[in-house]
């Protein structure tokens, strides 16, 4: 393992070259360039906010778009990172046949390119939140500062997410090279997973819906043991303040409006984050070992 990592470090310049190549190819002959990577989350946030906040009589909260946009950032990194890296060995099959170098550089380059997108998109999001706060201050004279001081700690769940994506990417890139059905299964799996992680909603709502009894706590714990759910929840709570949900009864049905407070980062959230970090580190280690055991046979298959 140590020898493999030292060899990978020797070829770090090649990794950087492949990351730059991926970025250049993606935006080749594009007028907007990087900004295209922001249009997708912005469009999704606009549609989601329109239909689930203004046209839905269910749970509503102030600055709903900010909470969705914040959770969308790690999700899109997870989604695009896996999609791109799973096809990376197929795309670079010519390079694998002709040149001897650590093969893991190829899927890692795909992950690295998407990591740069995540960093830039996060920077735009944070700048946007500052502009919104200053605009509100100029309009009303009241400074509604939404970014939390703990935003500097948001790098922790992102680091864990990176480990998770690296581990899964190394495994999927090998599988996709041998089995063409992998990319179709991945697309369907991500489409289902999108609704199973707290992007459009708050994870705390699950506990509210199922109750805080023994059964409810068990279901909530099982849900939060998903590393992706723990990372998204931690990233959002470390970046944005606690909020209040106004939950109205279904249209046409009697009932009282319920006000539910979504808390900030709690000790339990830190526990789930710690578990997710350990799981992701294990996935990354397993994925690297799995890839290393097969990487020198990839040229035969490619």
C-alpha cells in the first residue's frame, strides 16, 4: 500500500495535467465556460423553490432556496463525481494501452476536476449569501447575517465526502470497464438516492414525521447512518443557521398549522458525522486496494 501511494505521488504532475484536460474538454467551445456548472443547480433550486415553497401548502421556511442550494452543492459533487469517474477508464482506454503509469490517476483526475467545480460553486454560493445579506441591510437597515461562524468547519463533511467519492469511484471505474450495465444502474441508483438524502428537505423532519419514540429514533438513526445523509446535514447546519418550518395541513383538510424548529448542529449530528468519516475512510481504503489489485490488467480489457 505504501509503495502504491509513493508511486502515485511520483506521478502527481500527470494527475494535475489530466484534471486540467478534463476541465478544458468540458468547456471547449463554450461561451459561458465554468458558469454552465452553476446553471444546473440554480435551475433546480428555482424550480424546486417555486413548486415546493410557493405552490405547496406543506412545510415552508424562510430562505428555503438557500437551504436547498446549500445541500445541492455536496450532492452534485457526489453525483457528477461518480458519473464522470465511472466512465473515465473507458474514455482513456487508449492512454491505458500505450503508457505505463498508475492507473488510479484516471478516475482520481475525474474526481479532482469535480472537486474544483465544488470549490468554485461553494465560493459563489457563499458570496451570494453575503450579497443577499448586504442587500437586505441596505433595503431595511437590518443586517440579517445568515452565514454561521461554523462555516469554516464545513470543510470537514466535504473532506469526508471526498473520501467516499474516491473510494466508490475507484470501484465503479473498474466495474464499468467490464460491465456496460454499470452506468445505467448508476444513473437509476442516483435518481432514487436523490430522494433518499436530505437535499430537498431537512433530515430532522423524518424524526418529526415518524415520532420521537423508540421506533422513530431507530428509523432516524438508520437514515443518518447513510454517510451521504450525515455529510449533507452537517454541511448545511455548519453553513446556515437553525430555521423554523411552518407545516400546514393538507389542502381542504382541517388541522392546525404546526411550527417546527430545525435545530443547529447538535452532539448527535457530530456523532453521525464522525461515523460517516470513519465509514468513508474505510470505503476509500477498500476502493484503493480493490483497484490496485486489478489495475495492471485493465489494459487487456480496455
